[in-house]
C-alpha cells in the first residue's frame, strides 16, 4: 500500500508540477503573485520564530542559573517526580529539545541515571504542548505581535544592564516578542492556495487516501520537524495550515504525531559525541515516541473522535467543519473576509466570525490532541520505563573504550548511618584511585601511539577521564560534606578530613595526567623527534611513577600505612626527584652539543616535570593515610 502510494505521489507530483509551472505559468503569476521574494519572506518568518524561541529559551536558562540543574538532579528520585521535573522545565524554557539535550548532557556527566533520564524525557513531551496552547489562545484570538515592539522597548534597558540576571530577563522578553512576531509574519507570508483552485486540487489529491493519507502526513510532520529542528515550530506551521483549511483536522493530527518522532533527532544528534549512557538516553526518547505513535495509530479514530467531542461541547465549535466551510466559500469572498478590511457588510462579518470560530476550534482541537496524546502516552508507558531502558541498552552496546561517570557506592541524595556512609565513601575513593591509575596507563599508551586515528581516539579518552576525575571529586566531596553535618565521633571527623585530602590529591593526579597528554599532543603537532636515549629516560621515569601509583593504590585499598610503607613511598618520591634533576642538567648539555633541537627539549622537560609533580601528589596521599593510621 505504502509503495503504491509513494509511486502514485511521485508520478502525480511530476505531472502536476510541470503542468502548473510550465503550462499555466501565467495563471500562477496572475492569481498567486507569489514571487521568490515572498518565498524568502516565508523562510525569514520561520527563522524569526525559531530565533525568538531560541533566545527566549536561552534567556530563561541563564536567568535561572543553576536552579534548573539543581531541580533536575534533586527531583528525579522516582518516576513521577521525574515526569514532573521534565514537565516543569520544558514548560519554562518552551523547548522539549532543549530539555532533552540538557538531560543527555546530565547523563553524560553522570548526574542522572538512564532510568531517571527516561522519566524526565516523558515529562518534557507533556511540557512542550504548552507552546501549542500559547499559539492557539494568543496567536489566533489576539495579535500579540502588536505588543511585540513595546515589549522589546521594555527589554532594551534590561539588555544593557550591568547585572547579568537582568540581561538574561531582557533576552527572555525579546525572545518572547520575536517568537510572536515571527508567528504573525508566518501566517501572513504563506501562499494564497485557497484562491487558486488548480493548486488546491493538486494538494487535495493526497488527502483522500483514508488511512494512507494519515501515514503520509505523519511522515511529512516527521520530516518537517527534522528539517526545522523544532517540534514547536512545526506545530505552529501545522496550526496555521489547518486554520486556513488547506488540510483537514485529522491530517493535522497526523502531522502532530509525526512531529513527536521528528523532535527526537535533536537529542540524538547531541548524543553523538557523548558516552554510551547519554546515547541510550537519546535513543530512549525515540523509542518512547515511536511506541506512542504506534498505539495511537491503532486507536486513532476513537481518540480523534473523543477530542472532537470535547472541543465541540466545551470549546468554540466543531474542528472538523473548517475544511468543508472553507471549501464552500467563494474564493473572492474568502479573500475579502481574510484581508482584515473593516469595510465589510454585516453578512461578510458574520461569515468571517464563523470562519474564525472554526479556525480557533481547529487550533484548540490540535492542541488538545497534542496534550492528551502525550499525557496518555506517558501514563501508559511510564510503567514500561524499565523495558525501554533495557531495549536501548540492548540496541547500544557498551564498548571497551566507552568511559562514563557514575558513582557506584554512594548517592548524593540520601545518606545512610554515619559509619556506613564513611565505608561507602571509602569504596568510592578506591574506584576513584583506580580510574586515575588507568588514566596514567592510557597516557603511556598515547606516548607510544604512531597511528593518527588511534592517537586522536586515545587523546579523546584521556579528556573524558579528566572530566570524570573532576566530576568524581565534586560529588564525593559533596557527599562527605553532608556526612560531616551529621553526628560523628572525633575519629570520624578526622577520617573525613583525610578523605577530602585524598580526593583532592587524586584529582591533581588526573590534572597531571591530562597535562602529560596535552604535552604529548604538542610534541606530535610540533613533529618533534626524540632520540632513543630520551625515549628510554621517559620510559624509566614513568616506570618510577607507575611503581608509586601501585604503592598508593595498595595504601588506599588497605586504608592503612605503616612507617615502613611510608618510608618506601618517600624514598621512591626522592628517586623521582633526583632522576628529574639529573635529566634536567643533562638536557642543558645535550642541547648545547646539538644531540637534539631545543624545541624537542621543551616538551621533553615538560613531561619530566609533570612526572615529578605526579610523584609529589602520590606521596601526599600516602602521608595523609599514614597520619590517619597513627
């Protein structure tokens, strides 16, 4: 059925395209008067709408600062608070795509689990329906565009304010004004298809295939949303073309379903450079919406009839009557009553009022359909969130090279008893130390890597490790601070001080490893050539650091350092220092004797210096543990 429909669509489109544009070019020129300038105006109007929504969203996010992040991290402890969080944030920033991208970034940072992300995304789908209601209530009944310029006038002083919060509020107001200016221009820039029966009949051929037309316009809604990268913008376009009677109310609802699939592309694009959990979160959004559209297609007729009944009984009228009413009007009459002229007869005014009521009823119907679909879909699929999580996990396998941050033993939300909290925190510190050691091993691999693509991949992994290291320090320190607020013995308080010291030094180890990786990259970019002796010296220095890291890991695993172990660690650190000093002096002589050029000596000495710093951080950890063991 779909293949035949597609072939018929292509053949008909080709025949009608040439017939209308080549054989009846004069008819279109005389009747439509739609020029290339008008097309650019239409595209510009859409651009203004999108830019206004983007500016409004970003302004509100800046004005709220870290509040949105705090809300999202705190209010996702169960599936229902997760939905509420997504609904609240999307209602505020008016972009489900922005919320979903934010969720993906939080999963990437380890602030949200995959399951928590799925619940927030479900709430975001409900929150995005607010945009349609804003357009339906304000965009068709009153012209907010008339207030846009004064609103921009109010926001200008805020934009030039010295306070960043005021600037952000000003950006929000300007974005709000531009959004409705774009909507008004969009409504006035579309071609007058109603006044051209030839073109209208051409479009009408694809609205009479029954359920096939519903699938076709679902696909159109999906593709249009993918192109403009905004379901809110596509929803605005759908409301406009339905309110003009170009397509039926049912086909408009089909486009709305397609928009729910198309909007997921933004998050999936944003997830490309992220870790495996973030990719799964973006895929879960797609799975959730596809499942919703599938069951809605099965129940499409009864559902659309329910919405129609609600709007007819409690709203302005029957939304299904707009197309028939528009088609019953003479094209000239329709043009006159749609022109906005005040010089209308009482009969024309009555017809215009009736047309406006049908337009409002249609926009209300689509908005209600959009809202009820997303609410019902969430209420149904929230019980299958774990299954969606498993499907996305099954489809996106974790690779050995995938690195992600997720605390394994502690939760920043809830605390256990004090003693148990300290035990859990220490387990997490062991994991933290193991990650840092793994990072150093990766840096050693990077130094030996000759293949360009593999070098880039490994350097990228080191960067990810650095981000993970920073995140782990913050989260563990935050957890320990909360534990310290409870009732602890003097020994417990001292143990927390030791832990804070240890994680601070481990984070410094991560920084040093990243500095080493950047120096290695600089060496590669400079095409610096090392002698065999230089390579051997670097390898020997890194072997010493490796031994120190192993001693540190053993001390952390045992949570105890004896005097003998401390002496071994300090002796090894002295050996690293002496070797660095020896090579530093030798480097001066080697450069003078032209054994290698000065540019190569710079990165060479930088790596040796960084290794010496690593030795200092490592011995600091061992000394802190020794003090705690007394």
